[in-house]
């Protein structure tokens, strides 16, 4: 994953520098952009009077969302305007993302930390970006610095057009990478599942899932006494050192074994 991030950052930097050279920006503007790429300090040329939204996403609730939220808070002053989904990026059928689209209006802005937080399907990403563009909604992606700076007010339509082209190229490249990362993840999951089906073990050779709990040495004795009413279930659990759920799983197994014996007679 670290190698992928380095590759992504190098691509962004190269294409951005090409764009700067293409429109011959003054030295101070190039320096300002370079500083933003490398340091990600203050956001230049952003109108703080606009209503802005943030969107964060992770695939499961077990994953850490806080880093994304911390980054978005630097740009989105109202915490209520940061919407979060705990779902896969395979499509855009997510409740908070749909809510975001209903809330945002023309002239407003949406911030995401990275393109793959928006989604991992390249065609659908492009469709969503086209939707926002037609609605007059500006999407700012923190790991694509050229989406954070509005050059049209300082360098006219030429600068705006070229950086729009650069953003499209970056989005195309990063969208492809995000989609490939998802395909690679699904491939690894499929390979792991195939190994488990064949061996009932993980790819590292370890048994899959939780290790089985062995019955205590005195299980047969205490179980028989419990069935005969000599012990309460709680007392049997304490003696055997078993949790309630485990005790009743073992008890159910014993009953099934007894039924099998009865039917075989």
C-alpha cells in the first residue's frame, strides 16, 4: 500500500508540474503550488464564505475514519457538514453520500481526502464528477492539489482550461488506480477463500477462524450430573470454567449425539 501511495504522489507531482510549465505561471505561483503539494499547509484562494461539505468513507466500522475527519476539519468549519459512510466503494449506493447530493447546491463545495474515498469504480466516479460539474458544484480532492486552487481569477480562461484538463487526467489516472486496487483486493480475497475451501486453513497455514475450545476433562462427569438434576447449569459452568454460550453448545452436541445413538438402535 505504501508503494502505491508513493506512485500516486509522484504521478500527481509530475502532471502538476507539466501544467505549471504549460501556462508559464509566475515564479511565486509555482512556489505556492509546490509548497501546497509538499507541505499541505494553508489552502490558497479559497472563499471561506461559501458553504462547504466534507465526505469521508471507510469500508467497515472497524477501520479508522478519524484521520479523514481530522483532515476535512481543516477545510470544513461545520462538523455537521461532514458526512460519513461505512461501506464499500464498489458503487455509490450509500445513504450518507445520497444525503450529501441532496444537501449540496450550485456554487457550494465538497471536500474529500482522496479520490478512492469517493469510490473505486472509475466509470461511476467520472459519472459523479460530471454530475457535480453540471450542477455547478466544486469537488476538491485533498491529494490532488490542482483541485484546491482556482487559477481562473488570476490567469484567465487559459489557466482555468489547462488545469481543468490536468484535473481530468489526474482523475483518470487515480480512478484507474483505485479500481485496480479494488480488483487486486477482490482477487486476494478469492485466492484466500480458495485456499481455505481446499485446506480449511489460511494462506499462512493457520486454521481459519477461532480456535476450537476443547471440552474440560470433567465434562462427561459434570454433564451427566447436570442432566440428572444434581447441579444447576450455573454451578456446572463454574465447576467446568465455561461461559454460558460454550456450555450450551457442548450440551447441544451431547443431545445430538444421544439422538443419533437412539436412532441407530
